[in-house]
């Protein structure tokens, strides 16, 4: 008896990218990216950047770019380089390569060509930080500065969802002052 469920594509349990009324997510066993538009209640499929996301070992991270377009980051297996793509939608939609980072130079302590290689496992939205897993550990890479920081030891990381928050220390004091001035 043969079970076909192992051949059915499914949504990967990774962070999605939300832009406007649309949510983008990756599909397992496929190079495609799915888009669900809440406003139009429509599901569609987007072709990945050339050649396809399989070049990245199936580990890509979708992200919102600074210009509010869809972005994709992945480490190419054969070259150990991090590729950043942006999907422009003005006129005909197309993928544009924004950046290529040589990880052997950016992360000399990780040496991504040894062992299992390097994989993109997350993105911190709004701060331009990509999480890369290597045999040497988990690293962050700031896209603007190129700063690399080791944040954890080697482990199994499938998807990193960074938690970010902010604290406003004088918020309580200002609301108390506002009530006093209303009296």
C-alpha cells in the first residue's frame, strides 16, 4: 500500500512576510512562494527568483524590504554566498538581486563549506538582520553594516523568530502629568 501524503506540498512552518493585505509564505517540496490576499480573498503562486529556491537547499527567508516589497534571502549551496532578492511589482513583476555576500569572508570562523553548510533560518524585520545557521553556530548578519555576531552554539535551527520589544520609561509619568493638567 502506498501513501501519497508524503508527496503533497504543505506550508513550511516559518515566518511569513506580510505586506499590505497580502501574506507570503514558502511551500515545502516546491520552489514556489504562495501569496494570500486578504482583501481579495485570493490565493496565488509566485515563481521564486532564478534559478529557483532549491539552489538554497530549501532554506530561504521571506522578508519585507525597506521599500515595502517582498524580499527573499538564501545561501547558495555551491558558492556559500548569501543572496538577497527583492520582488518589484511596478509594471511587470520581477525579481531583482539586491546583494550577494560571501559568507567565507563575512564569517571566517564559521567556514560554511565544511560539514552541512550555511542556511538562512530567519530575519528580524525592521532592523535588517538575517540569522544564518552554520556548523560553527547561529550567527546574525546586519545587512547595512555587515556586522556578524555569534548568538548561539551549533544546534538544530529550522526557523528563528526573533522577539523584539521596546520600553518607554516615562510613559507612566507623562500620563500622570496629563491628568494633573486637566484639573
